[in-house]
C-alpha cells in the first residue's frame, strides 16, 4: 500500500512542468571574458566585421569610411613642347650667387695678404736686406697673379650669365609671339649655355 502511494506521488511529480528561473538576456555585442573586480562579467566592445573583397580596394575603403576619392591625374602628352626655360636652370642662379660670394671672399683675403706683403717689402728696402726684398717682391707678384685669375673667373661667369639672360628673354619673346619652331631651339640653347656656366663654376 505504501509502495503504491509513493509510486503515484512520483508519477504526479513527473507530469508537472519543470520550472526554471529566467536567465538574464545577454547582449550579443558583449562577450563574457571572466569575472571582473566587482564580481560581474568583464565586457568587450564588439569589433567591426572585416571589409569584404569589394571594400578591400582603396576606393571601396574610402567609400566605406565616407571619404572622397582622390583626383585622377592624367599623364602629360609627350608631343607638347614646354614653353618655359628648362627646369634645370631654375636653381642655377643660386649656384652662381654662391660662386660669386666665394670669389668675393677670396678677393678680400688676397687684398689683405697683398697689403702685408707690400709692408714687408717696404721694411726690407729700409733695412737693405736683399733676400727679404726678393722674397717680399715674389710674394707680391704671386698675389697679383691670383687676384687677376680671380677677376677673370668672375668676369667669365658674369658674361656667361648675361648671355643666358638674353637667351631667356628671346625664349619669352618667341613664346609670346607663338613662334613654335623657335621655342625648342631656344630651350636647347639655354640648356647648352647652362652647361657652359656649370663648367665655369667648377673650373
């Protein structure tokens, strides 16, 4: 009798639905990485999905980020003749300026040495020391030769730069007149004159 009652009670319990407490709904954008300091789960911000194959290109990436596309630069047409002077001549003025400054500094130093040599010659003549007179005179002659060479270099570069300036003026006149046949000739002449000046600067 007791066994039958116990069996009936167990059967009734099995027929009842199992009650489970509602679980907290998890945010799909938050991953539980463990227990934090306060006892709760640590959270991690959702990472954006990797770009697709279309977005992997530069243009697709810019569109994904909402930015503009870069401008398209067309290659220059090869048969167009440049109108201005060759680009290599633009920096030539700086080199000529530096060269003239170096010549001016050398000239000032030579003049100072010449004054010292002239004073030495004067003292040697007063003492009557023939060897000192000869040495002082030789020093003066050498310095005068260096001064002349320095002046010649300065005049050479000056004349070459003057010719180059006239060539550039001729090029500007031909460009203004639309003389296409002469433009390339002017540019070639400017390039050759530039090479002449560079050779003078290195002499």
